[in-house]
C-alpha cells in the first residue's frame, strides 16, 4: 500500500541515495522549486548521495549547464545521469550503423559532440546524414516543441518506417511542464512511430539502460556499491519514473503535483480518493506519494 507523506525527511533515513527526476520535481524548466532544493540539501547534509536522473536527451555536462542557468546550485547534487548519455552509448556501439539522421532541434546538437570523451566510445565515426542516407534515426525531440505536435511528423515517420529504420529515442517522456505549458517530447514521436509499425528503442526511464548507468555512476561517487534497497527513486512520471523504479526493484516517491496533478490533486493538496483511482488505473503502487518534493 502506498504511504502518503508530507516531507522527504520522514523516510529519507531509510536510504543512502536518491535518484531524483528534474522536470516537475526539482524545477519547472524556468526555475527551481525552493522546497525541493531544501529537501535535497537536508538529505545531503545527512550523508545521502543525490544523483539527478533525467530523461533529457543531452549529455550530463549540457544538462548541468542548463541547471546552472536556472539557478540550481551544483552543491545540491553529486552527479547527473541523462537519457542522452545512455542513448549516446548505444549509438557509439555501432549496433545501429554509423550513418544516422537526427530528428530534433538545433539546441540538441550537443548530443553528437565530444563522443570521444565518453568511456563507451569505440573509435566509431558517427556521421549525421539526410534521412534517405540514414541507417537509423536518433530522436531527441520536436524541432519546435512550443508549437508542434506529433501529428506534424506523420509524413517523416512514415518515410522512416518504409525505409525500415530503427528510431533511437533519447527521451522517453511524452510531455513535460515548461512553466505553465505542456510540451511534447521525443517519447511522443517514438510512440507515434511504433503505432504506425516502426521500431522504437528507448534508453531513458523506465528502461534498463539508464538505471544500469546510474548504478555505475553511484558506485563511483559513493566509493562502494549501494544496494537497490537503499536507493529511493523520486519522480512525477508514473510511466517513466515510477514504472522504472518498480521494474528495477527500487522504492519510489511519486510527486503528485507534476504531470498527473489534474488527476491526483485538489488545489495544493493530494486528493486521496482521486489518487487512489488514478493509481488503480495506471496499475502501479508507488512506495510513497507526496504533493510536492519538500
């Protein structure tokens, strides 16, 4: 049964580390949430390790720069693992060819930069090419997520499917909050591709590659292996953060004020009957629920 809590410190003593999502939990894309910052600061002061686990389709170094810009201090966390990192590892393996077409905005060009700096790089020369020359597609998002929807990409996706190309999805999220707006992510395009008969491959939450990478990073940070029972996953996405944690056998804290706020909240508080109905519908049982990370 899910336990509803008011503050992270009610349960944080049970854990040595947290894997914390970003959008909807720590920030809204524009600024950090003050209470969430305080909660993670307190956890770290108690000796806990904070690893930010995000479905951002960019390398961790770029995510860190973005956090800097919106005011998330680097002393708040011990490391970052991004879906972009796990996808880069897959692409650099050479298993999907060396000629790839990038479906995504120019701001994601960093995905293809400095591959040689990664431990997984195997001297494979990745070349970005037009779709008609590609051996696979790497999708980091919509070209203009402020105005476009997946329907704008039906012709592109159909052509890729007819060419038999696999689509590597660098961000399994369907939507995210940006301020008071909801924006479509790469996961929405991958879902549309699968629906029309194409093959989409995922490397971020809730899929295993990002968790394997996160465990390895945590071991390096902590100087020892941390058991799954001592890791708490925090997130607002039931189909990403919560489903991934459950599948990996880790405890999880569901932030109800994020993506699912309309289904779980009344005003600024958890609506228990609505939350119960929502969790029954998604058929997932988080270890804990909290209205806001604090």
